[in-house]
C-alpha cells in the first residue's frame, strides 16, 4: 500500500471514530442515559495513548467540531481555547489502566442514583442488562479525598475510581452517578443503557418480593451474545434512528 493510500485509510478510521462518538453523544442523550453534564469518549483508533472527547458541552448538542484529542494524562493535543470537561481524567485514567477498554461513558441516569447510596444489589435481573456484568462496585470519594466538589477532576481521583472499577464493566460513584466501559463505542452504549434499565427494573420489582438475579453462567453467556457484532449492529441502528439519524 502506498503512503497516500495509508494516509487515506488512517484518515477514514479517525473520521469514523469521531462520527461514532458524535452519534453516541446524541444516542445516550436521546435514551435519557446522559444528562446535560455526562460525557462519552473513544480511544484513538491508531494511538492507544490518546482519546477523543467533546469539549465541555451538553451531549445532546455535540457536533464533529466539538471533538478534542487528549493524551491519557488529559493534556489537549493542539491549540484550542475552548473549555474541556473537568472530569476528562475519568477517561484517561481508565484508558491507562485498562488496555482492553476503548470507550468510556460517565452519566447520572436518575434510576441508578439511589443504588449509589445503599447496599441494594444492581446485579442483572433482566437478560438485556447482562452486559453490565456480575459485579457493580461503588466508589466513594470520601475514602481517599474527604469533602470535595464531587467531581473526578484529577488523575489521582481518576486512578482511584479506576481501581474500584477493576476489571468490571460498570462502577457507581456515591451520590454522583456511574461509569461504564467497553471494547467499543457501540458496546459502551449497550452497557450504559443496560445499567439504566436494570436499575429501573430493580426498583419496580423490589416491592413485589425477593429478586432472583441472573446466574453467573447466564450473565456470561448472554452478555457475550449481546456484545457480538450482530446484536450491537441491530441496537446501534435502532438508537441512531431514534436519535434522528435514520439511514446512517
């Protein structure tokens, strides 16, 4: 392959990642997962030491022109005087600690907030929510940092949160929200919506009696199926249409 062809191929990969990131912002906003203060990122497709994330803007309004490129330490690549998200360190720290993760979402879906402040389990009770995994740990900023503004606004805090996440796909932040991680941006949308839906279903089901969550084997087998290429493509097509971009 010639140098020109390689450059064109690389450009297409980057442009495709940015397009998916813009769509993910719109999708998660449309699905009431991300509010005006959440954010979603994607690892650079050609450089593991960088990632793409919007400037500080409500996800429902994110465009291609809003996307910035960062090092894993949260330093902006290039010159741009617009303000980045203060909590971009969530993304960089997780990308540093988890080479298997290529997309990160942070959100405050209201259905999950009660579970950040009690010991009620969010283990999946719905097969479509199996993608969140078997364990849903909770990170409490008080443990290491005491009273703060509740934002994860330093690499030190980002790595602390990442340690609580461990090898899981989701983690809760006490009195704040959650993080969701996955191998792709389509998969992180599946995990984020699954967590929101599972929290709502647990709340609806608790008054009816004792819950019977999915078994370890059910979670492993069902999540592996749902995170496969065909189910992700089908879900993505549905979300893109609901977000107002049918046919893409």
